[in-house]
């Protein structure tokens, strides 16, 4: 079996141990929230009514509420959240806000070739509107429209870079080895493409908190610490039931992301895959000079098991990805978030990427569950005679797409066809994952195959080729 640059040039065990010894298992973004963005909100007690009830106060639920209030400022919108605003994926992701609605051009073009140009236009329009909304509502999410670098770290990935460049001529700059290393000084880089306008960076928790504040300022009511136990029919509407109360409304939106669906039809539609992240201490001016990175792009490498990383506004580096761990039984559990071998591997890969930063420490380490779907991007639908809309399965690229999803679900509830609802991507449901034990066997065999491809010049084995043929090929 071949090796990758991370095995050919690993960091020393002492450097890895030193970097992690004072880190704490905690989400940096949530720890970094100022107190005024973390108000105390009531729990749901007793019976309530609304025009629209939204289950979930992450990005998808918050954007949906805001768009509903934009369409009808007099609407009574209630959001019911199991824990607190943005505590799950919306508060702990990498902060990459991509224009793509399809998890990249290749995935979208393979699945919806007739629609890919339209989908990419809608994605760019969505990102532009995302930026405009934050400005209009005064949401300080540390939004930076800096674009993204896709970097090659192995020779076989250079051909993929040329394909990326050719698919995105309008906003894409190709960087050869010398040019990319002049931009960001990593000895692992062999080339890159810079998508200059299709990605922004955000502070994930500030984004969620800011959207929640904007929704409340426009009249929405958010109940926290209120996990929903049931979704019941109630005359011409639905009733969302918690342990201590309920909300009855003519329409409901389910924005529950990775957590078990309240609809039986969606129980097998997603699986939780755990992703791991490190955050460094702030770099000194000398350390930043050694790295460069003055254009502040988000960065991802081209491997199947890829890394993603980005600078923060206070001078840190977030570094995550590579391991994507599925646990038997589809469960979401806090104990899955502490995986020392994944954090050690990430730390080693960080210093392979930036050996000039050896001695730097990580202050935070954390993980979160990604709502993975078989089409590798969000799916949509309605239930209960059109009274309930849902979106899930963003597969790690939901920061920007959640805004689009909010409009799709409101369109579906309105029942009037729009450009969004006529998309095949919206109309067709992806294949479900199989039940256990087949799910664990298939997912883990796929992950092993992706790792093997990375170690064999990108060559995909029969399993991956078979998945590609039926529209199930994906990255880690």
C-alpha cells in the first residue's frame, strides 16, 4: 500500500503530545460568544398556538423563521429547540459558507447534469443574498468573502485541479506549485485552484446567535431546552409536543439536521458521521509571516479523506476533517466526541502541513455529527397533507445551503410552484441508507475504500465504482 505525504513526513510524537497537552474538550466558537449573544430563553410550558412552528434552532430553522417573517411580518412564528440556539452542528462547524448547494460541482453535475448550471446560479445568488441579509439585519458573524483554495498534496490530484479549473472558469484562478506556496507556505502543496467568490468564512456560533436575535427582533419566539417528543395531527394543522407543553399551528417545519426524524419516512434517510476539529492558540506575528496566508482563504485538500482549515479573525487556525467516523446504530452521543486517536492524527497532519509552526499549541478540540445523506447534499419534502415541510442531509456543507433550504420549505408549504420547487434536486428523494447491520458494514467498507484510493493514486476499487454507477459515490 502506498503512502501519503502525511505518512511520509509525520510530525514527531513529542511535538504532537506537546501541542495537545493543554487543549480542552470544548467548542471554541461557543466559548467565544460574548455574553450578550447568549440570552436566557424560556422552556416550552403549557399550550401555545402559532402560524408556523419550527423544530430546531440551528441555521435551517432560524433562516426559515426569518424568511417566513419577511414574507409576512405579522406572522406568529415559534421555534422549539431541544437544547440551546446553535449548540449542535450550527455552532461547531468549520465556518465555511459555500455557494454550492450540491456539495461541489462534480457531485451536482453527476446527479443533476441538466440542472447544474441553474443550481450553481442559484447557489451564487444565495450566497450574495446571505451576505446582504447579514448586513441588513446587523448580524456580526465575522463574514469574510475570501474564497477557497483546493490544494493538491499528491501528484495524482493535479489532474483533478485542472478539472476544477475548467468547471469554474469565471471565478477560479489556477496556482502552480510556486504560486500556491507563495500564497500559503506549506511544503505539502503541489498546486491549487482558488475559487475567489464562491466561499466565505464565518464565525459559526456568532452566525447562529445573530440570526436568532434578528428573528426575535422581528417577533419570533424561541423556546429552548424543549426536545420534541411527538408530531401530532391537530384538525387542519399539526401539534408539536414536548415533555411540558405543545405548540399547535397550521404549518410546521422540521429542521432537526442529524437528529432522529419525527417522520417515519425519514428514519433511514441520514446517518450521523462524526468529524473532528482542532483550534490553535493565536499565532504570533512572526508565525504568520512564516505561513503567509495573507488572502485568508479557506483551504481544503483534494483527498477523499480530506482536511479543511481556515484562519480566524483573532489569529488562530482551525484544522479539521480527515477522520469521518460512523458508530453502529445511528446514535448521536456525547461520548463519541472525544476520540484521542483522531486528535493526535489531526495534530500530526497539521505539523506536516505547517512544519514551521512546530511548538504551537491547540487550545480546543471538539467533534460533531454530520447529517450525511446518500446524495451528499440536502433533500426536501412535505408530509401530513402538505402541512409539514422538512430538509436534512446537508452532509457537512449546510452553512450556506441552510438559507436556501428555508426558502424551499416555505415554498413547499405555500404550495405554489417556484423555480426552487421545480428542481429535480428538490422533487426527488435520494435513496435511504439500509438498516443495521448493513449500514455499518457498507459505510465502513466505503470509508476503507476511500482511504485505499488515497493511498493508490486515487484509483477507485470495485465498491467505489459500483457506488458511482448507482449515484452513491462520495468523499469522506
